[in-house]
């Protein structure tokens, strides 16, 4: 079938997942958004096969598709909002509560919703400030308290100390598991031991998305189907925009367009001038009139003839290179944190 295919080396994929699961204390796989390129339902199936008891989704709307393939508990990471009338999840769903007013609202409603309470970190994203944590204690009787959640910044500097300080403050208010993101496994284990002291390690759970699903880049490959091949002569025009071909060659129509994430870039976190220069050189569409495509044909990346369309791209192949056959799959480089292939194949 024509399209963009993500192909996994099955043995290697399973081995990688097992390694991450084994090294992460009580792992909670994160399954959200476009499903890290695999799709929500497909990843939910993988989590079920892994035998984990809990996964995390980003938003309430993602609970449904994940629940179809996964029988365990599901944490919603977005902060619960008491004004959201559609938020009526069942008993398998744990809500993240990040404001005192929302906790109070849940605690005074009928029923006993399952709740994680989020502690604000130096990210200043969501969470109850550490100074207000003592107020949390008085509302926990009205909910089924499942633990504390702490979302640490990616920056490693001072992260361990921050986790210790916030974890200690939270556990002083109420005992419960600590759910943490972005701490490496050995630091999670050390934190659990450190906070537990003589009584033995406290319970910690590591939430992992990217490192679990995308952590073994050499174990996968992405390809795109060549949909059409047209010989052209220098000076002839092609494409929506009637671009002039600079030499004799071929216009290739290849599966993969903006809807797949081809030609899209996430804003670069690159901090240095050198990193930014590299980002520019490797394919920013805005950098020059011409842009290097992510498609490799006859041994190298080829230029786009014009910006990608929604589901396919026009790529120019100069004469002299062997043109691919229609139906052939060619390598395409995609960043799966923002790209969406049409299908996943496990070999
Ligand atoms: C998205 C998210 C994660 C997973 O992030 P990755 O960088 O993909 O591992 C973990 N924790 C929280 C709170 C998140 O929102």
C-alpha cells in the first residue's frame, strides 16, 4: 500500500521496551498527542503487551482511544478543571489536580474520584505551590488520593535536589507514591531511598514517553512510496507554482506531505549559534528559496521542487541519477515527535 511507513525491527523494539521498563521504577508509559508517530491505539496495545498496570494520556479526549486497547488505569496529565462539564471519567481514570480550588470542588462533590495532586516545580507550568501544600491535606478525605505528581524540567542542573525538596514537602503533608517525569532511572531509585531513609525507599513511579517509544532510533526506519515519475527538460515548468527545472531530470511525486509532518519543524531548542546553524543547514524551508527534502533517492537527499503538499511532495532528481520505479519505497527522514506515518509495520 502506498504511503509513509514506519518499520520496526521487532526483536530489537521489544528488547528496547523491556530494557526501559525493567530499569524504570513502576514505569508509567505516556501515550498522548499523535502517539509519538505510532498512534494512540497502537501504543495502547503495546502497553497492554508490556503488562504495565497504568499509562498516562495528555487529555481527557485521549482516554477513549487508549481504553479500547488497554485495560489498566489511565492518568490524565492535563490539570483537571472544575468548570469542564464534559470531564466525567470512570473509575479507571486518575485525574491530575493542580489547583486548590479544583481539589476542593472534587472533594465536595459526591463520589470519590481518583486524584493525583500536582506540586509546582521550577518549570512554573502547573501545580500547587510548595507553600500551599499544607492546605491540600484538609481536602484529601473527600477524594481517593493516589499520590503526588512532580513534572521536572528537562535541564539536569539542580533537578535531583529539586525533586528531593518537593518530594519531602509533599510527603510531609500526606503519604503516597511520587509520580515523576524526566528523572533518569538511577536518580529515581536514589530519590526513593533518600526520601524513605531508615524506613526503606518510598514508592516512586517514572513517567516516560519519548525515551520509551523513540529511544532506539537505529531500530526503526521510515520510508515513502514513489507515486509518479516524470522526465523533464531544463527550463520546463512543473508543480502548483510552475517552478522552472534547473536541469534535465525527473520530477518525482513521493508520498508524504505536511499532514505527515514532512517539511515541518518543531521550534529548535538549540541554544548555541552552531546548533542553530546546523538546524538551518538540515532543512529549514525558510532558509533559502530551495529546500533539501527528507527523501533519499539514488543515494542522497534530493531538493524539493516546491514546498510539500498535504499528502505528497514534488522532488527533483537530476538526470544521471537512476530514477526510482513507481511503487518503490525510498527512505524518508522524519522526526517522530512531530511526524505521523500512515502505518507501522513490525518485522
Ligand atoms: C508529556 C509528558 C511526559 C512525557 O514526556 P516525554 O518527554 O515524551 O517523556 C511526562 N510527564 C508529563 C507531565 C507530560 O506532560
